[in-house]
């Protein structure tokens, strides 16, 4: 879960991950952030 949180929020700690993810999804920011994290991990 820490890796997912880091990819979505840029931090290892913070508010509830699922609530944060829903908010990011509603704004269309979740997928681009996850894709960027995957590119950086290569």
C-alpha cells in the first residue's frame, strides 16, 4: 500500500488511501499519476 500511496500522492503517509484515490479519480488525476510512477520505476 505504501508504493501505491507514493505513486498517487507523492508521500508515504497521509489521509485514508481509498478516500484520496476516489478524490484523485474524480479529478482525473489517478491514472496519469500511476502511469508516471510506472515509467519512473523502469
